[in-house]
């Protein structure tokens, strides 16, 4: 029940589905600074769109990026029957465009769909739609190292009625955005604080999928943390408030006495693709990895004993985000002198090296646009 992301073969098989294309009349690219694009604020000229009705997904279409007209009674606006994904494409030194682990993202996308009763979209439609979109907007993929094209596939219910029920119609869209660093800190360490008052997710709920409500629920605690001068909340488990789970948009890892420890996927944690990539690379390097429960007290005890070597978050947006300090109740620890740890740096270089085509894609993670 807890998912792993096996990448099959490179090349991903034959893509048979047709994608209809309607081109935009002009481009907004010239008004966009690809060297410093911000994060998720500028969108490319086109988007991918697919409608579900009469019990089936219709033909995927790439159309000009535009506003949507929706009914005020649209189910999603009221009851949140929607899910999303987040992945990236990179421009390699050779000019080629690499999408990072689209199959793993599609697998999680499918798990999200199932949990929210949204009809699934098969991989060939998902991938051929997205590659057609990126191909058409390929000039938008930044060639500055560190920047990338963020890809946001999402699906939402489009029936118009005020009744909590499974929609019969849906819209699948994918929009793309040139992005730079996610945190204003860039690759500099972030500060985390636990919450006594709030929880993020509980096993059996929807914390293990990318459902919009999870993020709505996190806004108030995140705002309170920020008001106190912290970057983000470090979530503890909802039942005992004892075990570390994750950060708002990142999984969390601890290097304790040479062992890489990360909370096990027990149903309340988002199964990050970056988390999975880090685990595989670490194991490949011979670093022992433990996926298990880790109490916040264990983290503080390791800090006291001098064995807490590094802490970092993992996620598509920031890749690796070093954690400089953690506050829990009335205690604070600082990690690695609030600097960037060597393992965090090495993992960041390895993953970004693969993404930008500078290092061998030895796990078959890249889908190259031809
Ligand atoms: C997206 C996300 C992550 C990271 O997942 P990646 O696949 O590595 O991007 C971690 N936690 C939450 C809550 C997320 O939404």
C-alpha cells in the first residue's frame, strides 16, 4: 500500500495518443525574464487540456494559456474534489530538454486520483500531452543552471451542483512555469518549528496525496510560524505528536551518526519523488538508509550527543533544502553550525547533475524530449 516508484525502461514505450494543437497568436515570452523568473508567477503560452464526460476522457488538446469560465456552483469550488502534481523539466548543457521522473509523478497522480474518486488518466495520454505542450513552449525552458520549467498537472470536478457527491465531469489541465529557487533563502539553510496546536494529516486521511485541502489547512500554522521568524512548520504525527513527519512541501531526512534516517511512509506523509531519488542514490553510495519512525526527542537527543550531522528537506521545488535549526516547544537546536552539510551538498549536486544531463542518468530517470 505504500508506494515505491519503479522506473521501467528508458523511452517509456510507444506513445500512440494524438494531441490536438491550437496555437496562440503571439507569445508573452519577451516580457518574461528567464534568468530570474521567480517561482510559479509566469506561465508559458500554452496549456494542456482534457475533458472528462460521458464516462470517458476525451482527446487531449494543447491550447493557448487562458482564463477559465466556470459556474459559481462548480463542485470543486465548494467541496475540493481536485488533485495536482508538480514536476520539472530541465534544459541540459546540450540543449536537450529532460523531464525528471514523469512516470513516478504519474504513478502518484494516479494514487491521488483514486483517493479522491477522480477517473484515472493513462500514462501515454499524460506523457504525450505534457511532452507536446513542452515541445510547443520549448523556448520557455530556461537555460540558466538552477532554473527549470515547473510542470503543474491538475484535475478538478466540473459538475455544477451543491451536493457532496462524486462529479460526473472533470477537467484535466497542465500549466507550465519557468522557475528559479523556491525559497528566498535559495540553497541556504531554513529554520523549522514544530506546532503544539495544529496537525497536517492523519493516517487514513489525504495527507499522502496532493489534494488542495492539505495546503489550505497548512496556511494558518505556516503564517504563525513565519510571524515568529521561522521558514516553515516541521509537522509531528497527529496522534501522539511525537514522531516527525514532514514539512509543508518537503519530506525530511536526518543524518545521524552516518545513517540517513527518514520517516517511513505510513499513510500521512506525501511520498515524495525526490525522497525516493535521495534514498536510491544514498543506498547506491553505500550510505545506510532507515525508513522508520523518528521521534522529535530522538532528534534533540542526537543533537545533544553530537551525532546529528545533517538535516535536510527534499522536494521537487527546492530539490534539497538544508535545515539550519529546529525549534520544538521551548528548546532549539542548531544543525551543522547552520551551514550546508556535505551530504546535502553532494546529493544536491548529484540530482541536479542528472537533471541537467551533466551526470550519467544511471537510474533511467530522465525522459528526453526529442
Ligand atoms: C510535493 C510534496 C512533497 C515533495 O514531493 P516531491 O515529489 O519530491 O516533489 C513533500 N511533501 C508534501 C506535503 C508535498 O506536497
